[in-house]
C-alpha cells in the first residue's frame, strides 16, 4: 500500500498535466501559441518539480514517525530530530502536557514536515538520495528503477529540470519549454516518487516488524 505522501504527489502531478492539456487544446491552428499560452509548459515544469520536492518532505516525515514509534530510527533521522528539537525546545513538554486526545505521532509528523519546508532544500537528485538514506536505504536502486521505467539518465534529467524550474521561479526567465519536454518532466517526477515510495513502504514495514 503506498504512502499518503505518494497519493498527494499523484494529485499534484495530475494537476501539472492540466496545464499541458489546456496548452494542447488551445494551440490548434497555424502559428505559435500566444504569449500567455507559452507560459503553460513552464508552469507544468514548476508544478511537477514542486510536487516532487513536497513529496520528499512528506514521505521522509511519514517514514521517520514510523521509525520513531518502533525504535528503528536511522542516524540521519536522529540528526534531523535533533535539529527540530533545537528549533522547538518546548516540543517534548507540549507533547507531555497535551490533551489525551492529541495524536502525538501526527503532531510530530507535522513538525517534521514544517522543518523540511522551512529549513531543508529538497531540490534535485541529491535531495532524492538524502531522503532515501534517511530511510536507511541506498539511493542507487531508485535511479535504476526509474531508468527501467524508460527515463534515461534520470539524475541528470532531474538536475536539468530543477535548474529550469529555478530559472523560471527565482530569476523570472522565460526558458523555452515545449509541451513534450514538460510532459517528460511530469513523468520523470512521477517515476521518481513511485520508486522512492517502494523504499519508504519497505522501511515502514521493517520498522513495524517485531
């Protein structure tokens, strides 16, 4: 069964394809699409890379909470928890004093996700590798699985798409982006999420094993 983070990523990646659907449907006839329509493939890339970034934050938190609850925390996860405790020194007291109905695991998961969003860069191939290592696995199988799914040299392709996204978002560049290229970006992001999720599910099963 996939993680809830993967379910969310699929919703967001589907949204990215809507930009491309609109671009395709409005681009019939002679001549290049107008200026507004040319933003749609770029928007799809931004949305797809963002969906992958968000997925890595969410799935890491989901696995970490599972590991914490079962006493199988990795060294990388311990480092992350130590960072969160420095930023939120009252967290332990809050949990100890909380109402009986509070879902403590969910509360911690939210704090971890917020930490990732605010303090941790989850961009590019290195973020994928770090996320997998944090789960107690090796990143190599992720890339080999993605390659087998039809995406040649996925690490380099992800780096390229991430740079493209940064140029669009942070520098306001009108980077030439075709609908076909944007579609490949969406598919690549989805394949990476699927591959990482297999490792995440295995990590949570291992954590729950007696």
